[in-house]
C-alpha cells in the first residue's frame, strides 16, 4: 500500500499532500462549488494525471495523457525551457514594473502585455481600492511549463488585456518567496488533490484564495476549457456569485488552519527512536526498486535524504540483516546513479531526475540543492564502504559547482536550465541540447586509432561501446514524447572498465586514460555550444547546503582547497546575506549586469530554511576546520531562529515569520523532499549546538520539536527520514570526540583524520588546544580537565557525561569509535 501511495501521489510540494490530511475537513459542497465553476460535469481527475503532458489543473481531465511525460516529484513541474533564449534586436513592445526586479524569473516576464506587480503592498492596495480579484501566478526561472504558459497566455495580447483590465496580477518567484508559495500551494493541493508549477490562484482583495490550479492552455479543447474561458467565467462569478466564492474560500482556509496544525499534545512524550527508525526502513524497503536502486519505477529522483537515513540506520544496526540491507540499498542506488545518464559524464554534476527506471534519460536541469546533498551522500558512501568511486563522484560534483555555479564573491548560483539552443543559429530551444551527442559527432571527434587496441579500434569505438552510444541514438521514443532527442545519445556507462578493457585488449589503466581523454575532447566541444539559461540568484538556504557539501567532503578527504572554498562560501554569506545592523539573515541576493553583487531596494528577510541550512553548514565547517568564529556565528543564528520562528505554544518552528499579516497560514514543513525540512535539520542542529556549547536548553528544544512531529514520525516516518535521524540521535545521544593537541601538529592531524574518515552520524568533534581562555573552554569547562598524555595528541570519547580512557594511537581511536 505504501508503494502505491508513493507511486500515485500527486506532484506537489509534499509527497503526502494536504488533501489527504484534510479529507473531510471541509465540505463536499465547497469542493463541488470549486469544480462546477468551470466544469459543468464536475469530473475530477485521478492522481496519476499529475504526470500528464499538461500538469493537472483545478478540476479538468487532461486530453493528452502521457505516462512518459518528464514528471516532477515533490518539488516541481520543471522541464525547463525558458523564454529568454534569444535577445530581440528591436525594443520590446511592452514593459511592466517587473523590469525593476532582480529575480531572473520575474525579469523573464517584464515585457509581457500584462500589468504585473511583484508581491507587495502596492498590489494589495490596488486590489482593495479597485475592489478587484487578484490573479497570483507562481513559478521559477527553470520551470518548463511556466515558460509554456508565458508564451501561450501571458504573451497573448487579448489574454493580457483581460488580465490587466479585470484583475490585479501578481507574479511570484517561488524560490524568492517560498513563504507565499507554500501557503497557496497548500490551498491548491487541498482543493484539487495535487499541485505544481506554474501555480495559478485567484484571491480576494484580502488575499483569501477561492480558486486555484496549475498550468492552463490558452484556448478551449474538446475536454477542457482554456485560460481565456476560465478568466471570463471567474469574472462572471465574481460579479454574480461573489459571496459564495468568498465564503467557500474562507471555509477552506479555516479548515487548512486546523488541518495543517502541528503541535505537541500536553503530556506527550517522544516516540521510540529505534521503533520509528525500523518503521522508516521497512517503508523505504517496500518502495525500493531492486534492479537499478531508487524508490520508484519512473520518474526516479535521487532523494539524498533517504540515502543518508539508510546509511545512518546501518551505523546502529551493523550486525543485523536489516542494517546490511539498508546499506546495500543506499550504495547500490548511488552506484547506479553515478553510472547513469542522470550523472553528467562530460561536464560533471547531476541532473534533476531520471525519466526512466534505469537512471538513463534525465530531465537535464541542474539544481544547486541537488549537488549539495549528493556531494554529502557520496562522501558518506565513501566513508562507510571505502570505495574510491564514491569519493571521485563527490569531487566530480564539487568540480561542477566550482566551475559553473560559483560567483567570484564565493556565493553559489541556483540552477542551470534543462533546455538550450542546439546551435547559435537555432530559433528554438530543446531539452538536453547542451548535453547530448550523435554517433557521427562522436566519431568525428574521436577518430584516432588507439595504439594496442584490438582490431585497430579508434577512440570512438571504445567510447561508444563503454557509454552506450548508438548510430540511431540511444533514447527510446517513450522517453522522448516531444521528439527532441531523436538520433541523440545520452551517455550512460554500460560496462565496467574491466570488461571494456578486456573487450579491446587494453589494460585498465590504459583504458581509463583513453576514456578520460575522450571526455575532455567532448567537454571542449560542449563549451562552444550555446549554454542553457543560468539562474544567477543566490539563496542563503541553498548556499548553506552547499557550504555543508564542501566542508564535509573537504574534511573526509583532508583537502585544504575544498575547505578554503567552504570558508569562502561562509564569508560570502556573512558579507552579502547577513544584515549586521538587524542581526538577521537575508534570503537572497543577485548577480548584477556588471557581475557584481546586488540587492533589492527592500531585501527579503530570511526564512526558517535559511537559518537552519546555514547553521548546519557552519557547524559542518567548524568541525572540519575547528575555526571558532563559525561556531559563534552558528550560535547567534540559532538564537535568532528561535526568536523569529519558534512556536511557543505547540513547539516546532514555523516556516516563515508567523507575525507576517500577508500570510494566511503559519505552516510547519512536515516532509523531507527535494530538500530536507528545516525542522528536520534543526532537530539535529540543536543537539549538536548543545553538545558544542553546553547549553542544555537546546537539547530540550530539540526534544520538544521532535515531540511536536511525533504523530507524523510514528505513522509515516518515510515522509521525514531526516527527522528520523534526529530522533535516532536523541535516542543514542551524541558522542563528544575531543582531541587534545596542538592544531598544526602531525599527531593531532592524524587523530582528526581518523575521526573524519569514519561516518559517525551521532557525534561532535572538538579540538582542545590547551588555551583555557578560549571560547570553547569557557563554554565547556570539562575541557580543562582533559589533557595530553605523555606529550602526545590525545583523544577522549565522551558520552552521557562519561569519558572512555584516553588514546593516542589512531588505530586505537578507530577501534573505540566503531565499538
């Protein structure tokens, strides 16, 4: 049953959407009224229609169902195309107030014949003064269907006039304003059973939603009304049936307030960590796809939160069959992804998801948050297995991010689009054009004969064999519903290096050289192709995730260059996304036309994700470098997070400022999806901070947070695997590993390297250098009693206020840590 729920759950911002949580929370009459406004027959689509070539609307059946649509998961209807591919030589016919914005997505709409407003008081005041309904359109810059709706509807003069004359039109970048997106997506999911982007919602002047959907085609078809018809019907209903619309919307919002409430009940205690972890493992095992790994058939997503949970579960179940199975599931999935087409074998990094079960044909968009979490997942796999493949892939990811998603200031860009122009002369972008190859191109580029290869094989012969390149292309028609990949090849490793080497009579080392040389030649050609659109905004939350990626990989591999890059990222956050005067994080900043950093006139205040992810990144950086300033800043940020977002009545953190009068719902994110829930990350942050600073209140707060989510954790732990890790940490309690020694001494470095070589999910690492005036000694007085033995760097492993006997030998420390 769980497998069915996972497979058929609507594409939305949560795998188990509010419609399931709220079934019966508001009346059938309200839902029926919403349906019949546009659909005289009142038909309701099935959940699987969210994978249609037209993402599911408010209440209409799609007339073009296609199971091969590159479908989104919890995160998006994204098959990015973009309408910003070619610059027009003539001045634009229309310009609206979005031209003053910095968001790449809003700027893409600055020349629509629509009187767009950004989210803000100016739009709200206009709606009230003119007593008009609001049309709210939410998307993001690398979202394919957002661009389709723009071309079809928002660039249409007639539709633009209807919108501008009869509605106050607001355009929102969901990555810039996740608070607005979450509130109205919750409404859309609850009233239609699912959601995605673009999101289209109609609001009263007081910002109450009354109708919502996703993508709408511009004109009527045989089975569904077009966007123009929908607008005309809403205008009619607003004039003639306004009271019913408003009351229905109000009832739904009130039901959502109750149905989405998450709080600890009086007297409630924490659920059992091992029991919840076992249930989470069983649910993941039930949905696991054995042949290629991953947790569904297709489309298939990386889900790093699942993989990190499985490896954490293994660390406390090493001797059990369940532990062995959990580890096998995680490592097999990571291997298959590394070999698959979802992994960019030429230019590094990972694409968003695979459209098939074998990780072959991806949706080619690349997101920063995927790279960040996958770098951590792969380096963790290296720690538990010792397989160099996993470390190489982690480095591969960081190489891509450093080269293509990095600003000179140290910040990281958000994403690269999926579509691009096949050639500079092309008029239309195509999915994957930047990344795919014809057999002819490969033969022309790799025509040299490889000395010593069987049968006089060329470099092309060897490369095509190893990466599955075919003359007719290697993409099946069902994976290419729009015909954009005909005759093209998506590189996928088809054979091990041992088998390919044997096939061509080469040594493994020689084959590795041949393949590396071939990839370099292809990379050089790719650099000459028209690049995909780059979303150059920089978000504190995603930069925090990427900070963790560089810090964790750098620590495990002892790579000083990676640690320096991590520190550069932390300095960027402090310089450009930290309001020193107000002592608050800012959510976003932007790359200007001159490549310098820019900020909006009214900077967007940070959300819970920003604080939680940056705190986690700073803690990872502190443990990797033992530079105390990063721990101090993490402590300051956690204090501000508690002040801004903590629910003093029900416990847990709200996703955004609960005092914001423009937001109808105060939500707590209750799912680890494409990104972990900030509450999940905070549960672990609080425990780490408590053990690093001695502040017991944070341990208590972590317990209160976990208790608030106990119902969710007990019933559906698969929805919160990262929070389950926090619950497990609370059950097993964190170890404090304290290395007493001089920072630059070789014996100190050996002990630190020993700790970093192991995956120890429930620990903190502290270097005590003997300076009792230091910040750490002031916070943790016990450090003064721990000293070096016989003048050597010495390790103490402490837990539950008791320390094991000190050790000075890395091998002894390793044995102690693995007990």
